[in-house]
């Protein structure tokens, strides 16, 4: 099993988790339900780049990492070739209320910003290498800035979140206008029928913020679930 390369522990209960710990997150299509912890016998592990939405197994699993109080983020995209519009129509963009292993919360997409940020955390149409605006977005706060001391020696961030080979759909619509790469070259113009994705460093001069048509389904774009719950 490709467990995330954190210094944290594999836990069986959410109540035992500390930041950096991880837990098995399962989905059983026969009961249309999510489950935390327990045996993975009979469940198929999702590929580190996700499985095509149209061919998801009946029972499958991945891992969720605790990144803050009451917040877990999946260690990978779980379903690719899934359109943002499909996620939205199924309430996974803003949050689908769920009770998972006796814990109430919502399953949703992460926030990822609306455009590039400059050195002062303000909007920039050019990729300056400072992540996204607003800087409080979950992708930059919890994934890109995941504590280095919580990554196993000899491993890198991609061994924790498996984010370099694909984009994760985020909640936001991009800031309208022409976006430019680090060299200042003009790119396509973001519009209101597109949505933000984060991840993938395959383009040498680009940071990991991008946008694409909300109705598009692509093998390199997918759903990375977040579980947000009230932790007492």
C-alpha cells in the first residue's frame, strides 16, 4: 500500500489523529458510504494518479492526512476524467454533508485561489512563483507548505500528496483576464466558464495553478476530497 510518506502514524480513529497522521479512507459503493479506518481487505487501492470516474471499483480506498484541526485532505486525486460541473452537481465543490464512521462533516474540494500572488500576497496576472491569491487558500497553506519536518527523510512532498502528475479541481472560478508565465509571455484568457486546478509541475515555467473548462473531463484533472468536520 502506498501510504503517505509522513512522520505521522497510521490511525484507526479520527479522535486519535494529530497533524501529520493519516488514516485509511474507504468508499463502499454497495452502501454508498465512506468509512474511516479498518481493514482494506476486499477494497482496491486507488492509483496514485486517480482512477477514471467511469471505471471506479465497487469498493476502494486511499489515505487522508490530517493537516489542521477538523481538516483532512486526501493523499491523492481519487477520480480523474471527472468534470468540475459533475462535482458541483453532486455537491462536492462546496460540501456534501456526510456522517463518516460516526463523525459528521462535509466532503468537498479544496480551495486553491483565483490567480497568481505577488511577493506581497496581492493579485498578479504573472506567475512570480509565490503561489496563489488569496494566500490563505488551502492548497498553499496545507499542501505546498506542509511541514518539512513531517516528511520522512529522503522523501519529497510528492511522496505525501502525489500532486506532481495531475491537477486537483478546486472550488474557485479564476480571476478573469490574461495570465502570463514567468517569462511574461501571454497565455490564454481565463473566463467565467473555467475553474481553478492546482498541482502538476510538468510545465517548466509555470507554478502549480491553472484553469480549465468546468465541463471538461481530463485524465490529468480530478477530485481530491477534503473532509471538514467539527473537532472538539
